[in-house]
């Protein structure tokens, strides 16, 4: 980014509070563990 950043003192307007839409870190780690479990089970069934 080589262009200059222009700052203004304009108001932001109405601010809206939204729910947290990101999954918790715990949910993400559980999904990864479940996928690894599924993969290992598939590999065992092939043997």
C-alpha cells in the first residue's frame, strides 16, 4: 500500500452490536480430533 491514508472526523453512524459468530476454539479442536479419529478408523479398515 503506497497511497496515503486519509482520516476524517465524520461520525460512524448507527452502531449495531452483533452476536459472536466465530466458533469457540474448543469446538474447532474437537472437530480436528474427530476428523483424525475418522481417518485412523478408515486406515484400520483398509488393513
